[in-house]
C-alpha cells in the first residue's frame, strides 16, 4: 500500500486528495456545499452536507486513481476548526446545524462572562480569548436553546465534536469519538498545558464532560473506516486542524518559523517550540502539533475575512464572475486613489477582537470604481497580515528569542497565495520575503504526512523539512515612506470602523 488519502474539510467546500509516498498528488476531488445565514452574524452548515461531501469526494478520488482502496495505507483528516456539532449517540443524527467558526451569536454570552472576570481563567487554561469564535460558547448555546438538549446531554445521550470528530464518528460507523490535540485546543475547553479537558471551564459553561471526545496525538490511531464505505476498512492515522496541518505541510518545525494560510480567512502561526508564549497583544497561544505525547506550541493570529472578501465582490456586489479577475482589475486601478476596505463583515479578529464592528470602505471618490475596490480588497489581506506579524514580533521579542531579528521569510499557502499581485503587496507591506511552495495544498499535505508517518510510509520530520522548496519568492520593493503612509491609512480606517460600532 503506497498511497495516503487526505480529507480536507473546509468552510465552503470539501476536498479529498490522494498522495503517493513522495507526496505527489495522484488525484483530487472537491465539492462545495450550502452556507446558511439564519440571522445577522450567524453562520451554519448542515452536518449531513459535511459528511456527504466527504464520502463523495473520497469515493471520487479512489475512482479517479483507478486502483481501488487497496493501495491506501492511511487516511489523514484536516478540517475547519471551532465549528461545533452535537449529535445523538444512538442515531448519529445532528441535534442542530453545525455552528460555524465565523458565527457571532454568542457575543452577549462572552460579554457577560468577561464582565464576571472569567476571561483570565480561559486564557490561563486554554491560551485563547473569550470570544464567540471558539467552540465552547457555541456548544453552551446549543444546550441552552435546543429543546431537550441539556437533559439529553446530562443523560449521556449526546456527543459534541468539532468537524474532525464528526467525520471520524461517521467514517467508523459510530465506533470512535475522538479528536486530536490541535482541534481540542481550539474549543476553549482544553487545558493546553496539562493536556486535558478543563473541568472548571466546562462547569462554568454548563457543559457535561461526558459529551467530549477523547484527545490523541496528531499522528495516532483513530480507528478504521466502515468496510462498506470504500470497499475495505482503511485506518485513520492523522488529524490536525487546518491551520496546524498547514504548519506541518509548510515544514515550520523550528521555533521562529512563520506561515500564513489564505483561505476564507487568514491564519498566521509562529512556532514557539516547547514553551507556550502568553501574548501581550491579544494573539492566541495554541498547539501547533503534538507528536509522541509532546506538544509544540505556537502563537496564532486569526483574520476572519481574507478570500471571503473576493467572494463578496463576486456574490454580494456581482462585480466579478471569477476570483481570478481581481488581479488584472487591481493592476488597472488608479494608484493615486487611496481606497481602503476594512472587511469586518463578521467583526475583526486578531489583534483587535471586536465582534461588533462591521465592514467599511474609506477614501471613495467619483472616480472610484470596480478596479479600485478590487485593489482595496486584495490589499486588505496584506494589511491584516501585517497587524498579526507586528503583534507576533512584539510577543516573540519579549521572550528574548531573536529579539533583534527582522521578520523571517513568511511561508504562504491557500487559494489567495496564487495571486502574484496579492503576494507582492504582502511582501511590500510587511517588508519581508514571502515564499510560496511548489505544492499549494499544504493543508492536505500536512494531514497526509501525519497519517503517512504514523503508517511508516513517510520520512521523519527533518527529512520532510529538507524536501520543502519554494515555487516563487516575493521580495519587498515598496519605498519605506509609501509603506508607512499606506499602513497608517489602514490603521486610521480600522479605528474609524471600530469607533462607528461603539
């Protein structure tokens, strides 16, 4: 058996990718699924869509490869994080739609908990902030608002999981209720230093601990698929949340290495090694990966809207038909105009963490048109990334590690990283090299390496890291005066956006 099947269950689509032992892609399949917005700031998925698209794309990949499932040694799973599901242990049916990581319905709950001084406990145990972004308050909302949910949970009838747990449950026919340390670390319920669920946080949120999955390493045994799904039982041997899987796929194994993934949102991670660094700039302390029972920690900055701003141009404004149109439009734009778009459609993530503000556009003139909006949309991703990296550098410097060093090369991946215009502007605005790998599917590759390594098919960490190569490198060319002028305008726009919401 010489192949690894990676499942990449994302926010807007599900992909399955088959890799060989050189981590070359043999076949892939992708399916989009519906997004549900029942109220302002609410985002949901139908749990059955997440599962059906997973099963369908896996079958499609196996068929495309033409070798059946006999050559697949292991499955690796990577997934949208924080998205919350509750299901019936007997029937396997979801109790409610999956509440997506972008969802802001628990803002008032978080405010009340903060007012009671509970955020310090949350940050101390989990490394996270008390925000609707994370799973904990989403789960509490389901227990509080779905008829009979709390009583059934306390009776042991219900299971909670992030998307990885939901897929493992379905893949194994309900035999396994498991997660990995990286997904557990994003629930706001997991003590990342002690490596266990926090009873004090669960008690405060009214969550029965019997609902929670067992936590394992990222490379571990997670059960086998039902034989009828793919023609034979296939072991599941790797799981990591999407951003952590991308960190692995980018071979960011040394402390100080940086990666940023540009999908629906943008997520930058800085490897901090064996020590969890407490951020003084409202970044998150999280687990980058966990192998052989030993966690490696990271600082993370999360941007809610990156690629989604291009989707808004397409689906909301009907300004484009395809995301690829934005680059030539931006290149044709009037550079004398300073149009700034703050894409706070569902609030602002790190380092601001403002759930209430909404998107805004500044600097419009009579001459502003689609080209200028396209440019502002792409530039907003670079500006938000600089916000994150500046905060990371400040936190990292306080540890005494590389305190005087400039920003290292930023390794990028995800759909938007294919845009040369966006990556060049990113390099310019952060004043550091940006490196794009040959294989942009680094999230799936990370999941594949974890599963393949566990199966004994793929090389050790160092050999894998040595094989990483860049397809393109972008170096800063913007004058320092222009760089700072543009960034100051961005900061003023963010301040005004937050001020409007207050």
